[in-house]
């Protein structure tokens, strides 16, 4: 049986499989076909005029508003995000970040941003938004009392949990509630956990964005982003995206939809391997700390256990060495880990990191050499063996 019914009461794994597969979009086949089209044709001028009165997924108008391939992906993502009215697709994760910010902020507004946010997010605040007259202040998301004071007068709050590179947890429901009380819009980068691991809107956030290049795509072969929200902010997101001419390729949308169908089982496998590797690293003499909220020893573990239903394969560890070049030596010695940006694909990656370069008020690793790992679908024992030989280079 094809999708298209009301699956809101079904489990996430079922919604991942069925989402977006409406019969009017798929016809007699399993997957929505790839509709490559800029021009949509009308049977009459009256039909053309009528189409212009509507602006919804599922309504043919012009290629910038998508067609069944893009609509099916957006519909599936909306079905996964509890409380969402709709989802807007963007040609990259950074485009989704910009789209969310520009839908909410205007010149003269004040933005509060979590100090451990993704570096391009920080750069957008200090670059594009600053040029547009938006003021940004960075805050430690673990300090609720400080946040309660700082949020007064802010128009928006940018959250990310766990934090980029160093994976600190914060109390998202409490921060979102304080933001709402102060009249601020809360925007969450939920790329790490995805809706399968954390329900951002249900925990109080107003807008939830993701880089679909990561877990949803899952195969390191596409760039895309998304933002989901309730009706009020979805309308603003959609209007802003269309005013900016944002549109995603139907071919990339088809790849993302294909990746989405297996995201649940990939995340389970990668989380399982990551936890095993993180626990192994904790016992190594070459390692000072493992930065992973899924570990019981992590300071943010209680919050992660309380609010999250899943994790992923991304975490970092800090070396015991004081040699700043030690992390590069370890990464260079790895054989099964590629060296590269992004994460969430089927292959493992390693990256020497310097979080202190991207902090304003949080410590990061205190200048100690550190490495971020993205655990893929290789055998965990093989990855541990590779890490063993690489750590010996210290």
C-alpha cells in the first residue's frame, strides 16, 4: 500500500517509510518520479489565473515552487517533525540557516546565539546580519540565569544541541520557554539528532532547521537544507525563501528522499558504533576527555537522556598531549577515516579541530589538541583497530 494516509499516530520508523508517498505524486510506482520542469502548463488562462491565487505544496504554478519530487520530500520531513505545519527546502544547510534568520530578523533587531553554534552560523551573524543592521550577542547555553537576563529585548534566539565541535548539552525546553516568555523566536539547529532523535518543535522551539546533506542524504553526494515550523513561521519561511529565489534540484530531492528511507537504521548502527568507540577512547591513556553526551560520564548525559530519543555517530575527543600538532599526526595516520568536512554519511571521517577559534565566552577544549570523529557504517572493531595504531603515533 502506498503512503498518503494519516500516519501521525504511527511510530517514526513507519513515517520515515511512508512519508511523502501520496498516490497523486507516485502513481502506481513506489517512489515519486523525478519531475524536471521549470514551466508548468495550464489548460486555459482562467486556470493559470486561479493557480496564481494559491501558494501551497501540491499546487502547480512554476518550477521555483517545486513539483511532486520536492513536495514529497518536504511532506515526509513535515510528517517526522511533531507540531510542524510545513517544511521549506533549501539548496544547502547554510542556505537553510540564512533562510530561517532572514524570515525572523530585520534591521535593528537583536539576536542571541549559542556560543557553541556551527561556525558558518556564527559567521552569518557577524557578517551578513551585521551588515543588515542586526546585532548579535553570544551566550553560554548552559547558563539559564544569565540567559534569562540576556534574552530580554531579543527578537530571536539561535540554539544548537549538542553544541558544534565540543558537544555540550543545554536545556532546550527551558531556554525555549524563557525565549517565548520574553517574546523571542527560538530557532534550533537539529542536524545532529534529526527529528528521529529529538523533537524540537514539541520541546518548545518555534523553528527547527537541518542540514539534509548529513543524515538525511546519508551518502555524501548532495547539498540541501530544510526548516520546519508551525503555521505562522512556516508561512514566513516560505515567503522569504521564494523572495530569495531558493529552490532545490528535483534530482537532489530524489536523492534526499531515498536517503531518508534508510536514515533510521543508519542512525541506529552509527550510534551503536560511536558509543562503543567513545567508551573505548575513554579508557585510552592518550585521551584526556571524550566529548559525547551519549556517555554516562558526560556532564550533559542527564539532559540527553531526558530529552533525546536517539543519537548519531558524531563526537569529539581531547588528547592528553600538550603538543598542538598531535591531533594532525593522529588524523594523518588513520587509514579507514577520511579527512574532510561534513558528516553523517556512510563513511567515517576524522578532523583535527580547534574549537577555541570559534568561541566568544565558552572555553572549548582549553587549547588542547582535539579530534572530531564521524562514525560511519564500517565495523566498529576495524575502526578501533585503526584508532589504536594512529594513537600510537603520539
